[in-house]
């Protein structure tokens, strides 16, 4: 399960960051921040192609010794970043994809809410609950 | 007074001694009952004031006896109220338990000459008076269903023994199966003679939220809530005995509220079946002056299909949540069952328009009580008149479906039945709605995902599809999900058919060349390894399922025999052919009795594949390390060589 989940807006400002061991949050924030570079690299690399040919799931952005970072970008350049523990090798690519899918779904639900102004931090409880289900339950 | 008797104190067994009986009937007559048995509000108010109980106590009495719920005093309520006042005057708490025992007659100053004068002071009962007045005025037409109940207390009065005034629907729900809550109005009334104390308190407690919700509609503020709150505290422990339904009381929409919501909806969007756009709704709800995060949360709760617009049921839900919130109710985390759009309450009655025109919520204007107490009282009346809605407690919403208005079921006894019957179709529909809300088609331009998935995973496993619909061709996880919902002996099949029942037929699957390739590859090797055999089966299955969708339209029955054909067919090692589904079914080489096994095998295969990938990665990393180490070794050896001649020589 994920250790940290982040949603970053188009302008690269964070809309939502949540990590499981809440004391080590800053480390994950840095990780997510540096992963943005990789995301940019990946999406700009395919920039010459049409947008629909670019896939939303970016896959493993980069691994460190402790954890792996996966990325996903929507068509509106909203980025989802998931940090998972490296020791959790049983996580399949498919599961990561499904996690991103769920995230994307609940994100669109949040967007549909007329009371939500894009660019605001996401405070939806439904979104929180979806994220909680994806976070590491062990802690 | 069917309502009165029905709503009454709800099934409290009160034993009246002869003197009490006489006294009470005298008082009853004194209060000028009208033809239907309801008591004149003024007289009752006067009598209550004469009891010289504090206003709060009178409030409690009114609630406990059920008149508050009903909005007026019927015979039953009146008697119970008298008993309660007697109890209160003796010093017992205002609860139905108190009236179970022997009590002196209640004292009414200046009313009955034979009663003793006790307390000279009598606090003004400004609250109770308007309340009582309100409760007695504005009597709404009672549904005919209530009439049969009317006779009940009358007849019971004749017996000089314990009688159980019909219980107002609010009280009975806790005892009845939750499904019947608001409805078995008449039915329960007759049967709930055991609900005594609990019920007595329940009305007290229930009428609290009711009062809260209804006054809220009238933008009544907490002035009237304070005595109510004490009542709440007193009945708090009885609440635990109540079923869960009780706590949902504020989440029921009464007829009046629904009427009001309808008018509001029409003001925004004349067509009841159309949607209110998000921005329109936002502006409208912003006027309620609730903080934006709360409005946002309310929106999330009420927009079940997540389309950014509100249908009429969703609008009612949202409105109702706002109303409840404005009255101090905390917002629920999830949508209460009665507020879901699929919730159907039979016997929903449209309130007579006269009531509906009163503002339930004053949005920008005064949110303060003021003269709204009277309105509240009349609302109470209205709500009690509702057969289906268990009066005060069940201001819960019910069917969000637009067809609510025409439904008016006169016979309360039908309601429980109907309610059950509607609930059953509702539950799958609710489930359906939930599933739909969760799985509505998502339009990602994620074709590349499909391609990538196809490349990544081996062909036999159908690549997970984007959430178009839960077509069976989608990821196996979904199949497992449906399977787990318990579909029966043939899980995938039923789940597939169930899914098809819920959702529109899945779109045609894109061609899967790899699958067909597998077909051609493994015709002969079906009997070889199990995996090899399984692969064509998977492919077969995917083709089979694809064909299945077309089959489904013809009905579920043909599927079963077709599927069953697989078993005998699978014995023979017929080469798979890429032609119609019948051929696909025949191509099953090995016996795959239930698709469940196939799925398990697929899962196992995926797992193995994943493990393979991981191990491969690990392997490559280790290989690299090995290379590095090897290089080091080589360098070290060369260094050694350099040194050795020196050493040897």
C-alpha cells in the first residue's frame, strides 16, 4: 500500500498531500517535489505527440533505496504521485494502476462539486476516505 | 382524531383508576373536543397552564404524550398528558414510566373544583402556549388511514383498564423492523402495547429531532430547542434501546418539506425531471449562509451520480441536509439510507399547498424563531398527519424518485407491505445507484493505457479496461468483486448477468489479436501443461464473454445451457476456432467447471507473472552487482599479478 499520496495541480502547487507516518512528512514532501521533475520530463518527452497518445499512467518515476515513486498525470496536467515502500514487493503494476484510477475517479468527483474551486486544497471527506483505503494500513 | 389516537402517546399502557378515568374524561370534555376528537387548543393550553407546571415540564409532557408529534391533543395524548402532569406535580420525571404507577390526580388550578390547589405560582408558558396553539391549529386533513385508529382509544376508554393509546408512528418504529418505521402507522398502533416506557420516552426524544427539524424549516432557532434538549437528555438512555433507525430521524423528509423543496426546485428549474446545474445550485445553497466546506460536503453527499448537477431527489437531499445543518445537526459522513435517491417510502403524500407556501427556510433573512413557533406547530400538525412519515421522528427523506408525489396510500396497513416490497427493489436499485455512482463511465483518453497494458501483460489475460462500464471484459478484479457479492453457484456468470442487469450492455470489445494468436498457437497443446491449456481457455473465455454480452440480450436462460455445454465439450480437444461463440464454447479443452476456478488461475498466473517480473528485476540488479564485483576482482587480480612477480622473485 502507499506510504504517501499526493495530488499536484497544473501549476505544480500541491492540492493534497497525505503520508502515513505523519511524523516523517517532510521527507515525503521533498520526494514528491523532486518527482515532479521526473514527471515533467516524461510528459514533455511525448510533448510532440498528440495528447491522447500520451498515456496517463507514467509508471515508476524513480526508485530510491527505501521506496518507489509512481506517477500519473491527467489530461488537465494534474499530477498524482504515489510513494510506496520498496520492501513491499508484492505490489503489482496493476495494483498501482488501479490505485491511480481510483484516485482519478475520486478527484473528478471532487471537481464536480460546484463548491470546490480548482486550486483549493482538497478537503473532501470522500476523497480522504478513498485515500485512506489506499494508504498503508499497518501503521 | 384518528391521528390523535394514533399518534397519541403511542402504545402506552396507562392504568386509569376510576377516579382518574372520571377526572380525565371530565377534563377531556372540558377541553371541547371537536368532532374528530381533537381538543381545542385554547382549552388545553389553559388547562396545562392551570397545572402550574413550569413551561419546560409542559413541553416535555406534550412531547412525551405525543401531542407534539401530532400537533394536537387527541384523546390518547390528552390522557397521557394528564397522567404525566400528575407525575410531574408529584415530582416524578416526565416519562411514560412514571405514569405506570399510581398517581394522584393532576392538579389544575382553577379548573376543577374538586382538585386541590397546590402551587400558587405558575410560570408563564409562552412557549407551551403557542406550541399548543400551533399544534392544534392548522389541522391538516388526516388521511383516511388514521380514522380506523380513531376508534381505538374510544373503545379502550370504555374498558376501565389499561389501554394503549395508539402510538404515533414515531414511537412504533423502533420496535418495528426498521424497514417499517414510518409506515406501519395503523398497524403498530394496535399492536404496540408493550412499548410503554420506552416508547413513551422515544416520542419525547424523537419529537426532539422532529421539533428540531421542523422548526428549522421555519427557521426557528434554539429557543424552543432548550426544553427539548433536556428531554433529549432524559430519554438518552432509552435511545440505546431504540433501533438504529431512531438516530436517523432527522434525515427523513416529510411531506411538507418535500413540497417546499419541490417549490424551490421549480423556482430554479421548472421541470421536475431535469437537472439543476452545479453553479445554479451553488448560488442557491450559498444563500443559506452555511460555510463553504460544509456546503461542499453536503454536495458530495447528495450528488450521488456525481454528475455535477442535481436531480430532483438529489436536490431534496441537499436541501434537507442544509436544513438539518442549520438546525444544529452534524452532517453525516455518509448519506443516510433514507436520504438516498433509491429510497422509496410508500404513502408519501403531498402536503396541501397551503402549508407548502410557508417558508421552510428563510435563506438570507431572519433565521430567528420569532413568530415561527406557530408555524412550527402547524408543521407539527402536518407532519403528524403524514401517514407514511412517522411524524416527528421521521423527517427522514424517502424516495427521491420523482414519482413520489402521486403516491398516496390511504391504508396505512398497506404501507408496511408496500414499503417492504418497494424496499426490496430499492435495495438493488440503491446498490445499483451506488455502483453507478462509483463506476460511472469515465472518459479518460487513456487508450494508451490499454496499449501499454496489452504490451505489458501477456495476451491471454484480458487487459484491464478503463472504467467504461463494469463490462465483464474489464479487469478480473471487478469480476472478483462481483463474485464476492454472492451471486450463487456460478459466480461469474451470475455476476455478469447481474452486472448486465444493472448497467447498459458493455460496448463491443476491441479486437484482441494476441488472444486469437494464442488460439492458433495452442490448438494442439491443449492437453499439455495446465497453464498452456488455461491460456486458450482464457482467450476462449474472453471471447465467450464477449459473445455472452450479445447473448445476454436474449435472456439469461440461454447462457446456462450454453455454458453447461462447455463441460462435455471441453473433454474433447477440439481446436479452438475463432468463430462464433458456440465455437468458442466448444474450444474449451479442459474442464473448467466454474469460471471461478479460471479466475483463480488467472489470478495465480498474474501473481506468478508479477513475481517473475520482480525476480527478473532483482536478477538484473544482482547481475549488475555481479559484474561490478567481477570487475573489482579482475582489477584486484591484476594488481596481485603485478605484485606476485615481485614476491616470487
